[in-house]
C-alpha cells in the first residue's frame, strides 16, 4: 500500500503514520498537505496521512480546504491523536548555549517561543517550510545552528537532540487523519462523522441555528465546529462539523437527510472510528 | 496619537492604517500582531491597527487569540475592509523573466501560486516573515530576486513594480480592526458587536445551539462564527461571534445578558461602526 504524507521524511506526520499503520507500507512524502490529499484523489497514492487539527494552533486549514474543495472523492477513514514533542536538534559538537540560529516551521517556533526567549534569546530565528526541512538544513550546515523538530527527524538526519520537550505548554497534541478513495471508505465500526456545508445564500451564520437544531433535536453530540471562508468574498463561510456517531446510525442518517434539505451544499468528509479528543 | 501596526514599514496593514486614519498619526511598527495588540494593552500605543480576517485565508488567528487572551483591556473600535493587491517587486533593472527567486510571506505566496507557476515556474520560492520584509530583502540584495508585496512597500524601498494584481483570485480583501484601550472605546454609532465565549465544560459545541437561540429568538443576525482551540487540549473551543447591532441596542443588550448566564466566560471584544462585508 502506497501511503502519501506531509513530508519530507521526519515530519510529525510521518511519526503519526508509522505509529498507526496497520502493517508496513510504502511511504511517499509530499511537499504540501494539498499534494498529499490530491495524490489520493488522482489515484497516485492508496492512502494519505495529514494533520487536521492541533490543540494549540487549531485547524490545519490546508487540509480542510482541500477536503471541502477539489478532493471530492477522498474520505477520512480514521483519525489518530498524537502528542507533539518538539526537540531542539543541533549538529554533533554544537552545545545548546552555542546556538546562533534556530530554524523551524513557524508553528513550531510559535509553540516554543517561551523556551527560545528564555534559553536562546540571542539566536536569530529563521522560518522553514517544515520541521523536517529545518533539521535537514541544520544537518547540512557548518554553522552553529539548531532546528526545532521531531525525534524521528533527528534520527533520520543523524543529528543529536540538544533538548527534548521544549514546547511551552504541555498537552500539545495533533489529530491526524488517514484518507482513502471513497470506494475504499466503507468503515463498519464508525463512531464519528465529519461533514462540511454552506449556504443557503450569504447569511449562513444566521441559518446555522436551524442546522444545529437538526442535530440537537436528535440527541446528536457535536464535538467540533469550524467556519472557513468560501473564498468568494468576506462574509461567505463554510462550516465543518464533527459529530458523534456513524453516518449510517439511524439518528445521524436522519439528521444528514434533514441537513441536506436546509443547506446549499453538504458533503460527508468521512465516517470513521475515532481516537477521540484527549 | 501613537498608532501601532503590524510592521515593518510597507505592510498591507500600514496601507490600511493610512487609508483610514482620521488625521496624521505617529506610526509605530511592531514585529508581530501580538506585540501591536499588547502595546495598546500596556499603554505604549494609543491605538493599533491589525488584520483580523482575509477573504481567502480566513481569520488571522494571532489577532483572535490576543484579543481573547491577555489583551483584556483592549477593544475593537472600528473595522475597515481593504482590497489586497499583490505586486511582484524587483530591483531596478531586473526584468520579470530574469527573476530566479521569489521572496514573500507564506500567505502571499499561497495567494499568488497560480501566477508563480505560470510565469516564474523556475524561480525558487523563499518564505519571509512579512511581505514588507521580503521587499526589504530584495531591495538589499544584488541578485535577480523579486518579492510579493504592497505598492506602498515598493515605493518605500525604491523598487519598481514588475507586475501588479498577481493574486490568483479577484476579490481578495482583508478586514482590519482599529484597537483602543477600553476607557476610550465608547463608540456612539456602533452597528456591529464582536464577542468571544467558551464553556460550560468540555462540550461547548453541543451547547452552541442554545447560545445561538438567544440571538435568533431576538431577531439578531449573526455575520460570523469562528471556533478556536482554548489551548488546553483537543476538543476545548472558544467561539468568536460577530453580530449586527451595537451592544447597547436593547435586543443585543438583552441577548448578551442571557448569553452570560449560559456560558462560562463571555467577553465583548468591541462594538463599533462597521465597514460591512463586501
């Protein structure tokens, strides 16, 4: 099985993939979330693993936008919650107090801001396109640089971990999803359903109360709601909902039918067994 | 009046500030949204202008998080919607087809992806911390580089505009907000109110329907809803709402009172005259 993921090698996404793959798989790194999702859409990969939500930073909007947009034949088949433990990774011989530049993805930098201020106040901070890319840059440099990244990336690029767990807040977790073509997405033991809808008209937020009623009247618990712009001008939103229950459970099935009549567009993004929120 | 803004000089935020300042002001650039907001909180600036929402990218989460978090004495007093027109900016003598590297903020790069693929497929793309920082880097380099940024930045750094309006989608707009200390935030002609709430308990999404009812039962129109993580673990959200009407209009005042009884925490972020959604 060919499994795409948000690469390069050594990202937290690859850590999640390895921790949750049912058997050995062929790993295929992609440069962006969108490319990984579209690889499943176009049949270049059998599955993909991408991050969808972080406990500090919120939703991974690239994932939501791809699933609601062009990836109409891709479904979520599993979600996996993983702790995100950031390491400060240097080159062999570099000591923490010698580090003059810290490279990482802006989200990782934001999550370790307090540590950087306290321990590396004089170091310059440089953005990278991923945490793994940052570790690769540090591994390939002769300067006293360090990266914020995963333990897996440190191992892959042969760099020592100068400090582990340098994130400012404990309980930093990311929810990852496994994606499959819709034809392979029949999940018998689904306990959670994700969907996106928009419309009618310009005033979806005002109509939202009616939509939520279709759920609450049937005793269906909503575990997440997120609005995203529809990219057609300010004030036009789409809504992503996660709810408890599989899409074929009678109350959920009835609610989905009722919802479809209320909105302009409704798409089930997946119905799958859930790791649950921590 | 000292007005903080998301700097450096030449950002789209500075363009918005200049377009909406009632009279000449002392402009104070800050490196991050959070620093600009906290400058008002701590009295280092009288006002601040920061972006809060883009029609393509969605909410500016740093702004929402600062307003809902430490900036408890800061209120929104005005919002301003501005078109975002990206320019490809080079050095004098560089022609578009010679450009070998494009530097910009990742959001600007994302918004001009189609243009870059069509016209500059061979150029390397490098992230910068802001569009203005990118223009400054290009101005200071001797290489055939170009930046994506504002016309104001091109003028400030003395660089020619190689192409204007290079964003992939028309109608790219950003909503900016003026912030003031709560003591200065009495706005007589408010037409819009922004608020944030969370709780009770872990299951706020499930309780959301009751909260929205307090608005819809009073005929109050909701123009925006956004969920953000509370940063205490997956599954804990806070909700940002924008609604039509000033906070002292009787139906809005009554709804706010009822809301406060339903939720764990409710904060009015501002009540102000609105530019409206485009």
